[in-house]
C-alpha cells in the first residue's frame, strides 16, 4: 500500500478533471425542508452543516448534473468529502436519486466520482435507508440498458462503497485510495491495511483498474465509448442541450425526472462481432509454417494446438482491437490471470466485449468473470467475442471448494441467455466442458491449429485401459480435428 495518502480533490475538482472547466451543467433536486437539527433532532447538527457549507461552499455532500467527458455526454455525480465526510443523509439521497433519474430520462450513462465515509449518523435510520433509494435507482437504470461507471477516490467506504461504488458496472480507482466497506475507525485494529486500499481491492477482483489521475479522463472516455449508449455528445440525446452559460445550477422540477419517466427500451440486436483472422505460427528457420494446411491425424491436431509457438489470446486481442478495457475479477474475491475479459474498441470505433482463455486451466473466478462480462454486454447491447483455448476447467481441490461446477454452469447460462450475438473462435485447445462453456452454439469457428474434444485423448485412453501407444488412435476416434468439427456441425468454418 502506498505510504502517503493521496491529496483529496473536492467534488468539483474531480468533475473538472474529467470534463474540463466548461463541460459541466449542475442540476438541483426539488428543495426539501428538514426539522431543526435534522430528523433525529441531533443537537448541533444544523451548526455542523453550516460549518461544512462555509468550509466547502456546497449545500450538500453531492453535486450532480450533465457533462461531457471527451466526446461523450453523461450524467456526473461527485461526492464532496469535506462536507461531513461525504456522508449520505436524506438530502444526499435526494440528489443521488435525482442523478440516476436524470440519466434514465435523458438516456445517458451515469458516472459517479465517489469519496464518502458512508451513512450520516446524525440522521440515523433515515440516513441508512438512503442506500435503499440508491439501490432502487441504480436498478432502474440497469433495467433500461444504461451503463454505470464509478471512480472511487480517497476515501470510499461504508454504504457509499456498497451502493454507488461497488454496485457500478465498471469500477475504477485512484492510486492509494482507501476503499472498503469498513472505514479506518471501525475495522479490526490488526486488519491488514492493504486489503482496504485501491490496490488491495484490485488484487481481490473488486476493482477493474487502478488509474492515475492524469490518465483518468482518457480512460473514462474510452469506457463511455465502449459501453454506450452509442450517441456522441454533439448529437444531444433526449433532453440534453447547451447549458446556461451563466453557470447557474438547473433546478429539476418535482416529478420531472421521476423513476417512471423513461421506460426501459430494448436494444436492437447489434451486428455480430467479426471473426478474428487466424494468426500464423512463427516457424523455426528451417521449418516451414504448417498453418496453411490442416492436420492429417488427431495426434497432430493435438500437438499443434499445444505448440508453445502458437499465438495465444493476447496476440489475437492485440490484433483485433485498437483499444482494450479490461474487466477484472469476479466480484466474489477471485481473479484468474488465465482468462482475459473486458470491452474493446476496434479500429472503426465499434465496441465488442471479449472473453479469452489463455491456454491454462480456467478457474472458477475466471468463469464468474466471464459470466459477468457476457451479462453486462447483453444488457448494454454490445456483441461478444470469445476465444477458446484451455485444456479444461481447473480440477484441483481448491477449484472444487471455490465452486467450479456452479461457475461453469453460470457461464453456460450467460451465453444461453444472451440476446446479443456471440462469436467464438477456437484458437488452441478445446478441452471438454471447460472450453464448451465459452463456445457460441451455431457461431463457433476454429483455426487450423486447434482441436475440440469431449476429453483429452490421453485421458480417454487411460479410461479405456489402452496403452499409451494407442493414444493417437484414440485421438482419431474422437474426431477432434478442425475439419472433423466442421463435418460434425459443431464449427461453422475453419479460419486461416
């Protein structure tokens, strides 16, 4: 964990970091009158609010409005930690709910810049229930197919992390930020501080990327382009127009952005992701490349798929995308470095979600991350590309304890339920159900250096009590070569 706490930006400094000085039009919710010293009559609460107002220049712990990041219009909300620790009270809930409703009504993505200590204790249960309001508002936005991105700043803890932060589709964190459900004053005294840092949350698969402040605007712009809705800022989506040049906040009329103001709109099915081109196998100087021809035997097909020189997922993704934006972790505390997931932008600007196996045994966390990626792409109307390359699912005891069967089932279900087209290219080993979980029924293609089998030929021979010398014959019987897969109707084509 970094030794020094990063400098804390104000709410408006965080907005300006992304939009520039003229790219934000503030909105205000309808006013709400509170009883003296709040709903609990907490002695000194009004005075504390006044001191916070004088110190920060803000009326509450959140500001929100419409803005432009790069070339993408969005709704931004930003927490002011200097206002009572960025805590959530009833008026904060008004602003958060109004921000989500504004995004829903105007069909814009929501970008949350979070820095909060959690619920405001001076408002008791009234404050705590604001988390339910936020969760309901986020659910409405999700049902409408609109993306939510969170940038977690220092600190992001408590209910704010557990709703606005961790509940977003994509979670980015500033380096060194304190991030966790338990704040520094309520966690166990001997707790490892790394677990409560941006870097620790990334390692645990709870944060998608740790992004330096000077790279944040470019990164968020890429994410907004990838997630959609695919309307550039200049096109002015419904209800979006030039803001008041005086800089005065725009008041949201009561009911103007009510939760039911914009019903969910189903996406038109996007075009399928193009099938990647096959990449050649680098050859030794005196050995000609075998990529142009098909394997003659099952044993040869397996050997070529296992060739260490064969291009792996990283090379295919680099060739396919101009920009890649990784999604990291299963949100259950697990990661799998052998499975690459995320969204990418192609050279023509089109967005495609990707799930790519890297030739290793895929772990339960990998399958859960894959399912997370596919479900998000489906909700946002983005086509999916999967690259299959695994000897099979991890089958060690730890994988069983981590729920291998349930994780694989979740991935099968995500692809089966997807309304967006899924395109699959088998680039290496197709090892049984652990590979099939990522294959698109009816739209799977194979390279000449791949195979797919119900079981590895060595294992099949062992189960059949055949000597190792008969492994090749067993591979032939399994009909696992690329041309066999096309003949059997499993693969649509051989690419290359």
